[in-house]
C-alpha cells in the first residue's frame, strides 16, 4: 500500500479516529476487541471503547449486538462515515458496498466477515511480532478483479506483507496474497472450484475497445499485470471444521489444482492452513500445506517464482 495512516497519531489530531473509521470501512465489520487489537493493543481497551463511542455519537460508525457469543458488539460504518472515508487517499479505489450501513445486513454477514477480520488480524499481529510490515489497511477485503462479461474474481481479502531483511539491509520483499477464508459453509468441491476462477484471472487478457487496427500484432498482456508485478500467491484458510474436515477440503483443493495448466501451477503457490494453527502459531510460524503437493509443508513466506 502506498499510503498509510500512522496508528500512533494522537487522537487530538484525528489520526486515531481516522484510522478507526478507515479500518471499519475497509474491513466491513469488527468487534470491539478486534478493533482494539488492530488499532492500539498497547493501551487499555477502555480507550478503544471510548473512541468507538465518540465516533458513534458523531454519526460516523454504528453497532449491532449479536444475541449469541456473550452479546458481542459488532461495529460498522454508517453511510455518512463511508462517504467521508471514500475520499481519503489511504482508501483509494475503495467504494462502499450496497447495504453496507444496514444493521440487518451487518448481522447476517457477521459470521463470515468477522472470521475474515480475525484472519487479517492474525497477519497484522504476526508482522508486529516478527518486525515485518503489515499495517491494518494492508488487509483489503473483497477487491474486485474483472474477468469480462460482467464476471469477476473477488477474494475474501488481498494481503500486502513486507518481510524484514535484517538490520541495515533495507526493505524486504513485498509479498502479496489472495486469501480465501472458508468456514465450511459450502461443500469441498465448491470451495475447490475457486482455484479455476483464479486460473482464469491468471490468463485473462482484457479486450481493448476502440483501438484502431494497425496491421501490427501487438504484444498480449494479461490484465493482472496492470496491478501486480507478480501474480499473488493463493492462500486458503480453513475453519469451521475439525482435522478430518480440513483433510477432506485439502483433498478437493488438490484434485482441482491438478486440473489447472502447468503455467499456473508453476507460477502461483497455492497453500492451505487451518485458522486454528494461524491463531495459535501465527501465519509465519504455522506450517502450510502445499495444495499441489499436499505431503509438502511450507511457510507461506517462502520465495515465489516470477
């Protein structure tokens, strides 16, 4: 990401308030505890509660209370807050979703959205612990990637993560990943079919409308290169099921990946891990399974072929 709000900016200057609204706008929903861990885990949670209450009084955010799970409070931006946030450079290209500020919509999507937020929080927290760089706004849910004809690939999140090379070594490698968070609400085959959607994106060449024919064959450029120097790796985070369910889903993913083209398989690491392992060990320490060779365990930060 090119521009970030400094999380340490004083509330008096509006930095902390602005980051809170930006995070809620981008993440869609988050609990009080998740907001605290994203924004300012070094202070007492009461300060985060006061900030959220103030932003609610100002009409920028609102909340619902889930009847289960100890009456958890879930926060989201209002239409007013989303309109303001959409003008900020750190949310360049972001647009509010339809019904984004509707309490009923927030309640119905809370289960999946909060799991996606928790997954992003795992990467942000891990980066802080490892000395890497992954700011709260480097986790971007639901980024639209068109495939033409009104179709699109929309990952649960796009992740930007910069590795630390070491003392005095300068900036480390930028890692990018498409992240799919599965809560076992669909069958393994439907989950595995997503791999073919990403292969289509890997090969998709946009049609340029209105360009005059010159008789010269112009080089073909796949659409994703307009956004990324390297196609992002593909991470499947599996939750909502036990070890046997994880193995069933990994088997389906492996079968699907083996039907893709050799170029896609060679260029795009496809990895899977359970959310339980990520929350326990951190994404960088957790052992991920390679979908193409499931007997192989790797780190998600291992080098990627270009």
